[in-house]
DNA sequence: TCGCGGCTTTGATGTGTGTCAATATAGAGC
DNA sequence: GCTCTATATTGACACACATCAAAGCCGCGA
């Protein structure tokens, strides 16, 4: 679990791309998150979770939206969770995934432009 | 060249992740851009170009900042260019790379949150 | 036109990754 | 305990990718 926290800290502490160059460590941390977003299935999964009204999505809801096998969906969810974009909670037989809004927010701030042209 | 324009259009036309789920085509287009950002070397290259005052960077300036071979740098530049994040222009013996601010802006808007909690 | 410096392309190679089938785990209910 | 359902893990495999050396290309100056 500690690894996820560290990773989020790296993203938080990295300056906007347009402010100053990233050093190697910052780049490595941020790249992990972008790499997680660099797969169509994971992007769709994330958008399903992010746009869900209640904020929570059961794995079975996701599996039904794809033609991918259930283990593959589970793998993608794990990747998104490992980089700190999602959290999961088990309740009864089901596992519910939830967005970590700060993670997306930090990432957005990182690549956003300082308004000045 | 047409391919880059199409890709940028996909990113532009995709709703914010928190608004509604991406369809397969949107996800594929957006994922290409994130995948390009999902490499530490490319992230550093992009931040070097983005943070450069004049907005322009010569390839030789980038090569000096890494321990990677020059062909490898050239490869990463090509990837960033193919997804529409950079443009290049040859002047005399040198090739200058430049950020495409709209691309980063659209991407930022895509993952940004609608302020409401 | 010849060579040279800056950059790109090609070819080869080892490593990473998305996918699935099979198996394992965990909880609920009987 | 046993079984059924929901999810995760493992193992295997094909494919993609980051990297480098070598070769090619393109302006420029001599």
C-alpha cells in the first residue's frame, strides 16, 4: 500500500510540465500513471467508474460492458489501483471500485497550461 | 499528416472522463496519447520542450540531457510528434521541436474534474 | 562536388504487456 | 461441511516496444 502513496506524492510534487523539466525520478513516477491510462480498456473502465453517479461500480457491472474475459478486466483494475487511480472495497460477495479524484486532479494540473501564452 | 489531425479531433470530441463513459473509438484515440506520455524519457523530453522559454528546442539540446543514444531520442520525438503533442521544423542543419499547447490542454480538460464533489 | 555534422531510418534484440484458460480464494447460504 | 457465485491469481503465449549500432539522408561550407 505504501507504494501507491509514494507514487501519488511524486505526481503531486512534480511541477507542471510547462514550468520546468522533470527530473528522472519525477518522470518515472508520473510515467507509471500515464502508462496505466495508455490502454483503451483501462481508459474505458476508468471512465465508467468516474462517470458513475454513485461513485461506485461493481466489477460485474464492468465485465458486462466489455468483450474481454473476466480475468483480463480484473488485471486492468489491478493496474489502475496500483497507480492510485482507483480504490476497491469488498462488501459481501462483491467488490466495488471507486475513483480517487485527487489522482486525476493532480495529473490534470501537471499537464495543464499556466494560461499565459 | 492527416492521422495526427484525426487523433487530436478524437481527444477534443471526447467528453470528460467524469461526464460519461468513453466509447471504444474515443478510448482508443485517447489511449494513444496517454501511451505516448507513459514513458519516462518521453515525459522528460516533453517537459524540456514545454518549459523552454522560446518554445523551441533543437534536438541536440535534448540529446545532451540524456544518456540515451541519439537514435533513441529521435524515436521518442517521433512518437510524441505522431500523437500530436509536438511539431518539428527543419532550419539549416538543425531540427527544432515545438509544443502543441492545444493537445495538452485538451488532454487536461479530458481528465479534469467538474469541480463539483 | 566532396566531405562533414545533425538528424532520421532500418534491423536486430531483449524485455514488457494484454490476453485467455485454468486454478485459487472468499463470502453467502444451505 | 458443501456448493455456488463473484473476484483474483497463475501460467503461457503472441505481440508490442525501448534500445542500440549501423546505414541513410539532408544541408552546408570548402
